[in-house]
């Protein structure tokens, strides 16, 4: 049975309590909310996070020819962007569906295929879902996990192998660093 987290205040991160695997699905339900946002602030992002790395970045831009930018960031910084049309408008409700496959993410928006994004970093390393920017997120649903753990426990008890995503989505955010013995470090060539 899927697990949902509801009524989230942006910016937010919510931990993923079990390993991501092929067949895992993320469903993000929300509404575009551009009120109080101007110029380059007219954007919201959904991200799959692992320590200081962004394994999948989906940036919905409303100032830049209505595009969705797909990317990933790891050691060495951002990689090459892929862009697709952003059909959303201010005030519109959305259902973003990210389906993890062995080789790629299948991404749908309101039931329509919008992109296929090849894995640039192993999906097994994903620790959290984050969102920030000009949107309201009503619900995030996790599906395709074994749900052998209690996903309803406090996020304060989650051991990320780093200090967590404190300040995520703010200008003061400092990406966390993995502890030296954390097994996910190997996914990013971080072995010093």
C-alpha cells in the first residue's frame, strides 16, 4: 500500500525510508502559485536528493519560455541540461509522476508523458524528495517500496549519514556532506 505525506510547506524535504529500486514511483500533487514571485523567482523545483548531490532535478520555469529543465548535480557541479515544454500555468493543479526504471526516469505530468531522463547517478543512492519555489504541494505519494519500516515516524529520527537538509530551498542552504564511512559516497566517486 502506498505511503503519502500531505500538506507540505515549501521549501521541504521528506526522507525516503527504504532503498529506491526499479519500479519505485513518486507522485507529487500540487498547484502552481506564482503570487509574490517575480522574474527569475517564477520557478519551482522537485528534486531527488542524496547528500550534497541532486540525483534528479526538475525545474518548472515560468519566465524562460515556459520550460521544464531536467538535470543532475554531483561532484563537479551541474551536468548538461535537457529541456521540455512546460504546459502549466499559474493557479493550475498538477500531478507529477516519476517512475524509476532500470535505465531512466519516466516522467509524466497530468497523465501525459513529458520526458524520459537517463540516470546520471544511481537511483539506489536517493535519500529524500525536496521541493522549493512557486508552488503549493498538497501531497507526495511513494509507491513501489516494500514498506517494511514505519514511514510515519518523525523525520527528526532519520539518519541520512550527514546533518540533513537544513535550510534546503533557501539562499543560505549549504549542501550536506556525507560522513566518511557512508556507503552512498561510492555512487558519486567520493572516496577520499
